[in-house]
């Protein structure tokens, strides 16, 4: 079973959030990516996944109070070599930098890639 660690806002995500808070832009999520890499160093300084394996489309985004829920589907369709999902990133558009990894999380006890519906709540 997956054991995702706490969601970490990246430094570039925090810079984007500051622009949002200042009213300079809005938050637009672009995709979720999963990978099989092992990160050394701080997750907050990451600008991408260590070893991105797959990009996932976002099926649905809902908001209730201060909670945003992002629904997506992970499928092993087309995967030729199995991998353990050890990292996940949520990407967004920054008007100055383009696509950035807004938040990321890692899993120290990963599952192998298999079809499943994943829901992870982000609270601000």
C-alpha cells in the first residue's frame, strides 16, 4: 500500500503562490506526473521529478472550504516495464516561468504501477 509523505510546496511553487496572493495571476494546474526516482536533498528545491515515468491528466478538481481535491487516474496501459511509484508532482503554469512543479510528494514504501484511482487532498 502507498505511504505518501507530506505534500511539499516547491520553492518555485511558493514564488507562484506569492504572485497569486498579490493578485497578479490565478492558479492553473496543468498535469500530475509520477516517477520512480529517489531524491537526495530537499524536496522543496526540486523543479521536477528525479525520474519522471508518466504524465497524468487531471480528471476533476473540486474545492470545499480550504480543501482542494484533484482526481486523476493512473493506468498501466502502455507500460512496458513496471516501476515503483516513488514520487509525484503537481504542475501549474507560472506566467513568467512557464510550467513549474507546484507541489511534490514522495513515497518511501511504494506500490508498483497498476491501474487505480488516486485522490490526494491539498489544504492551504
